[in-house]
C-alpha cells in the first residue's frame, strides 16, 4: 500500500507537493499517480540504500515531498528502469582501470570470499561421461569461476596437468584460449573429444593440446607469455589406494583408478619429498616463469592420508613455493587460499568406533601472484 493510500482517510483531497524546493499547490490526490516511500522505491528498483541515494544525488531519481513526507513517483521509477542508465547501475560496469578481468564491481566483490561450493553436472549428466573416465576429474564449472576472475576474454590460460580437458572446456565456454599439457595419450585424446562432443564441432581447434611430459615441455615455452595458470596436480600416490569409496565408485564400474603405470607420471613417484621437489621446481616454478608479471597461478589440491599419517599437502606446497625467486625475474607470492567445499560427497565411517579420521570434504585453491 502506498503512502497516498495509507493517508487518504486523514488527508484532504488536495494538497501541495514539493519537488526539491518547489511546491506545486492544490494537486488533486485522486487524479495523481501512486507514490512510494523510500524503502518501497528501493525494493522496486532492487537498489541498496547507498546506490539509491547516489541516484537521487545525481538526479536520476526525483525526490518529492508530500505532506512533509518524502515520496517517489512510481511511474517515473518504472520508466527509469527501462533506461540504459538503470541497467548500467543495476548490473554494474567494468572499471576502465581493471586490467585483470571483465567483471563489474558487483560481480567482483562476492568472488573475494575465501570459500565457494563445488559445482558439477552430476555423474549421470550426458556431458559428464567423458569426465568420469578420468580417475581424478575436476569440474569445468569450478575452473570457470577462476578463469572468469583471473582473466579477460581472449587471454591465454595454461594447465600443465590437462587431464580430460576441464580447463580447456572452461576456456572455450568463457572465450579464453588454453594450452593443455597431458602426459597420457588416452586422456589427451579424450580432452579433444570432450570439446568436440560437449561444446561443439571444431571448438578444440581454438586451443592447443600437447601430449607430452609437462616437465620436459615447460622449459621450451616462452617466458612471460601466459596470462593465468590453473591446474589440479597429482596428489602424490593417493590414487594407488583402493579404499571403500574407490572400490564402490570406480572398480565396480570398471573405471580407471590411477593415471598410469608410466615412470614419468608424478603419481608414481615413491618418495613424497622427491615428488614435491619435482612438482614445485620442474612444474610450478617453470609455470611461474611463463606467467606475465602481475598475473596469477591457482593450484587446486587436497590434503590426504598415507598409511595412517595425515599429509598437509597444501601447506607443504605453500612452504616450498611462497616468496621463491623466479628464473628470469620476479617472485612468486602467495595471495590467499580459497576453500572449495565438496558438500555433495558421501560420508564414510573412517576410524569408527576407535579413532578420529576425517572425511575430507574440501579442497584448497592456492592463489599465487608473479610480482
């Protein structure tokens, strides 16, 4: 109910209305359009109080004073909502000083939260069947969020552990270009097939798929040529374990449970410290060399258990990579971590009823910047 409707009983049929300092006398209330209070006007426009007050200050919205009450002409507000000015204010604009992405301020701010929920198509979705063939797939929709924040359209993204092309698919759906390096030909071929079947014929040609050992490939690539690095590396030998979850979800469905038996596969390195040395020095510090200055690297990892020991994989990576000098100039600096919440995962009775053993339902996104 409007202010006018609220006060008709106690108000004379004619009354003066003030537009700023100007008063228009003897306006017949029964012949005027409806008016809204400030709160109702903000609700109609879907503006915050700050945005609403700025629009009034800049003259986009006209303030009226009726019977010593501030009101707003509903018809004028509805007309304002059809303008490009309103659309620009409501949807936000990309700051011309923003070199990082194509997000408006309204889109940018929520993405700075230190967590987000994993999003996937679901294992029965037609477009998730190729993804499921990989023993450790990553949702392209989660990669999309990172790609959208850390790049602009047309920029170049590198994934040194390409898998079945989740990063390439995320780049294709958002208008970026991808270099995807994958050791195993099976997954290399599947990543190309995935784009061709799930996105569209010919889309794989927009990206570069390299079937090779990433440790041998990265040194031959040009320094300062990549706009964003995003990847989920092997979690040491975690895939060699066949717990009840693996037996139920993958062995029972005749799906791969490990990457390969290849000696070049980092998932097959026996010693954890040797694994970390190779991963950090031959992969991530090389990726840092390839990054342009001021650009970012996002590494998605999870902690895990090994023979009863809890391995804090994410903190081991941070301690080895943070503030490291980059060959050719610059420093790799940790900017923050995001928690990727996997709320959909099943709970298993690990440790019950003898000891505490976590169901790990989150991953870490380690965000580094080349400074």
